[in-house]
C-alpha cells in the first residue's frame, strides 16, 4: 500500500494527487484498511521527501485525523527549517490549528514573526498563519498581527478576513474583535459591511473548514 501511495504522489498524474489519495482513502470499506492506509501516510510524513511529506500532511488534515497524528505533526514542527522547508509550513499551520496545544500555537506564532512582511506587502504564509490562529481559542494573542494585516493589506483581504472570521468564531468573538481593532479598520468595515456579508454567504456559509 505504501508503494501505491508513493506512486500516486510522485507519478505523472494530471489530477492533484492529494485528492486522488483522499478519494482512495474514503473508498476503503473497513476500519482495518483505513488504519493501514493511515499508518502508511504517517510513515511517509516523517520519512518522505518534501513533496511526499507535503502531500501526506495535507491529507491528514483533509481526512480529519490530525488529532491522531499529533506525534507526527510535532516531529515535523521540531525538524522544520523555515528557510529550506517552506513548502511544509502551510499544511503544518493547518494541523497545528487543530491541535492547539502550547507547542502548536508557538509554531504558528513563529511563522507570524518570520513571515511578517517588512515592506507592508502581502505575504501568503503570514496570511495563512493569521487564519490558523483565528481557528484556535488563542486568536486574541495575535491581535497585533491581525491589525497589521487589516491596515496594510488591500480591501479585498479585509473583506475576506472578516467573512472568514464569521465562519470560524462565535458572534461574541466577532464583537470582541471589533473592540480590539484599530479605528481606521472600523471605518472600512462600516464601508464594506454588505460585501463582507456577501462574501460570507457566497464563500463560507455552510463550509466545513
């Protein structure tokens, strides 16, 4: 099974291999088969190439088995080099958001610090790190970074951020966020209220994240 999984990840396939693997996993009919598949994924997530690790870490999140993979996730977090292993950062952020333990939140914060743009331009990994910590109970600890992004990134980012926040948090959190953000951002929110609600309805409402 491991050889088949590696062949899919590394093969010349037109369709994204991660989606093929997810489909193959969900087609398995017994718990034993799924556990064997999952065990192979966990092994590759530690021993594989960067491309193989990326696929397997992403798949772990997609099949909702992050909490069963805490040891694998932590090993990758402990081993990662932010310069050389940038490909792995995005899936690890998503997985750490699910785990939400001290070491996982610490990793998200390290990514925020490392990839905060110095020229006020957009940074993908900084964006993903913000979204990741918003997905945890510790989002207020990143309020400085949230404010920075909302002030310095473009209006579409602001619209999408608030739509995403509505997906991930309770109404009470949304009200608390409005008290914590800068007044210049509040003015933009008032201007874009309709667009935020529209983005939430069209892009996020009913979405399992």
